[in-house]
């Protein structure tokens, strides 16, 4: 009973905080007042792409605090129509397969799924410390979401009874189908020689090494190639010879 009351109080506070934040954002400034100062947002801006429950729980402080609302199926992830169509048949042949039509088909998938992995190459100069800080931030938000979810008694059964677990599986299936559909369309664009985003954005080739004709060729970084196992030459069979005259 105590856990149920705590959950009700928490859900009411979360909904009230969300409504209050929305009201503060929509309140117009007074006439003649100075424009509000633009501050750096603490939480990442929602880019509109679909997110699973685990991703939404790590999406800033509000995402972590609203994790119990997802468990009771009050807050649900809306699946875009383009992903619902991809779930029917990810490999459906498009009516027109020219480059312009493929770009028009890939664009809504990028909006629903976010940019593909070929559009976000690794950042130059990124070291282990940068990766560690990013992983630590995500782990902290995940721990905060887990703490909020612990307020729900028998959370596993609650997710089953409210339909939250079934909807989460539907979201995961929609994301997978959308990724398969986008890869299929980009494969068609690759076969037709289209330009990105109708085809994968390949990594540019490395610049050729310019060697002065008077200089020796550059040293092979791997060194001289040696066989992994010693090669034993087969000896020719000995032929018995007669006495020499």
C-alpha cells in the first residue's frame, strides 16, 4: 500500500512538473521587457526520432524520472507511420527505383530512426577519457531511472498487465524493420550509382603516397612478409648410379 501511494505521488509530481515546464515555455514575455537570456540546455534536445524504453530512460533527467510512467504505460513511445509500413514488408520493391525516388524514401526513415551510422563517422582525436565520460553520464542516468523504477512493487508483472512490455517489443521490432528497410533502399541506390543519402556514404580513400623517383620506396610497416610455417623443399629422389668408368 505504501509503495502504491509513493508511486501515485511520484506520478503526480512528474506530470505537474512537466505541465509547469510547458507553461513556463509558452508564457510570452512582457511588453518592453528584455528578451530572456539564452542558456545552455542541460538536457539534450529531442530530435524526434523513435527511442526504445532503455534509450528514453537515459535521455536526460526528465527521461530518467519519467521511467515509472513508462512502466505503467502512461507514457508511450509513438511509432511513426513509415516504420509501421516497414514492419509489413521491409524488402518491398519501390514503385520507382530512380535516385530521386530513393532519396525521397530514405529521408523519412532518417527522420524516424536518426542518421545512419555512415553519416556519423568517429570523431577525430577521441580518446578513452572522452568515451569514459560519455559512458559515465549514461550510466548515471540509467542508475537514476532504476532507482525511480524500484518504487513500483512487482514491476515485471505491472509491465505485463499494463501492456508496457508488449509495446516495448513492438517499438524494438519497428526500429529493426526500419533499419532493414533503409539498408535495402541504400543497396538499390548503390547498385544504380546514386549519391548519398540514397547510397551509403563511403569513407574517402587515403591519399596516395608520393615517392621521389630518386628515393627508395617507403618501408612496409608490416615488414618483410615471411611464411607462417617453414617451407621444406622436397628433395629429388636419389637415383642409384652405376660404377663410373
